[in-house]
């Protein structure tokens, strides 16, 4: 599949010198797929002239993305040497438990008017991802990647006349309705990945990367609602959930080389992480603390990721655009009360946290 293949005879002398410059073997026994030409039988051309000619052809061909296996280097996948990339992330968080109010026209604390539940919505936010690593000419690679993403939302509802049904207020407090509410939600995500992988040559245009690694992460989530009027006097309800996790990852990538400059790719991985979730709930009304509890759990959290995209390469530089999907199972675990009987029953709320959106990557290899 590759641009470069092993040669024998007189052409091998030329290629041996070429290895010093490019680190790959070049074939002259047949036309080269990337449009390179090697005039191995022309004795009037010196070795230096041939090498210079090949250098110029390689530079003009744009065929610099190299994948290596036991048979040599090819024009698909990775390039041996050091590599780095910086990605701009434009992702949206999906989480379905950020309700803060329901319009209650009668002010009776019973949601019977058919009104919609008012919820916070993170929408699309921005993040960054950076990676650095090295690849060998035998097909192995090792790298480190850091991902930072944050999002927040803020909304208010001020109907007056006790029409705000305070859905974040614990049933045991007996505080149900307010005149107004202001709510905020915040999420902060930091991921650290160390991975090692190996490239396989599957055909003329396809390469496969199989990888394994470890992931350390921090996911902090905070929901806050401030109710006032009606049964509330400067009511303040705060529900933070902090997650620390560490686990193993398995994944892979498939690269299809459409041309010397354009390739398509699909990346996927699964993570199984041991976690520590510290959740708490604090409710204050009229300057008095009415609820103050915390809970610590240590569940195993799975995660699945998928990314589809295209890359354009020119020399050692590359730019890619992709659409990413990621789902953390049972990562959203806020502490809340589900009943008012005997002071309230703590609800076993475990919900998924999803992220999806576009990413744009700039990369460099040398």
C-alpha cells in the first residue's frame, strides 16, 4: 500500500543512501504509487543527483504521512518520529437532571397545571485537547494526552405570587413555593491519558491502530438554586458532586488514505475506571441551615467514546475535523431526597453524562 518498498540490485544502493535522509526504503522495481520516479539504470546520474531528485519528488508529492510495519513504511496512517497535536473542542453536555422550577399558578405546591419543567441546559461550550508522543519505524507508538473542558448555564424565573414550585427543595423541609428563582450549573472536566499502541497494515490504503493505556480524571459538577419569596427568605440550595477516577482504556483507530493528502479516520475506545464520588447537599433558608448532608461512594464507571473525521496533510503539518461522541455511565450522581417520610429518603440517583460535538485538530510530526 505504501509509497516506499524494498529494492534490490543497483537501486538498493540508491535507497540505502536515501534511508539516511528519510528513514524508509524506496522501491524502483515498479512505479511508485505516490508518483515518485527512480531512474536506477541511468549511469550518467550521480548518487547525489538521484537523492536530490527523490527529495524534491517526495516534497512535491505531499506523501509524508507514513505508517510502518515489519515490511517497511507506507503512505497511510502514522509518521515515525515525534508528533504533537492541539484540538479545539466544541462540545455539548447532555444531562437530564438539572430541573430547578415548575410554574405552579395556584401556588399549592402541586404540579397540576400542565406547565413544563424548567431546567438548566449547558448547550455548546469550548474546550481544548493536547497530545504529544513518539512513533517508531517498527509501528509502535506511545503518547500522552490532556483534555480540558468546562461548561456552565444560568437561568432565572420570576413569575411572583408564589408560582415557583421549588423542585430542588428537599421534601422534608416543607418549603415548596417561592416568588422567584435563580439557578446555575457548572461542570469542569480534566482527563489525563497515557497510551501505547501498534499500527497494522491492512491493505493498500488502510491502517489499524490497536492501543491500550490508563486514564486519570477529575469531573466536578455543581448545581445551585436560589429561591426567594413565598416560603423562602434568601433560600440557597447547593448540590456539588466531585468525581475522581482512575482506570484502564482499550481502543483503536482505522485510517483510510483517500489520496496522498486526504485521509479518513475512525477512533473508538472504552474505559473502565474505579472512582470516588463525593456528593453533598446543603440547603439554607432565612440564614438557617435546614439540610446539610454528604455521601461518599466508590463505583466502577464505564465510558465509551467514538470519533469520525477527515484529515488533510501537507508536509509534516496536518489539520483534521471530526465529530465526537462520549458517554460516561452513572457519572452524574447528585445527592437528593426522594421522600418526606421519616425525614426523607436519600434517592439512589445515577444518571449518564454525555458529551458530543465537533473538534478541530492541528498536528505536526517530525
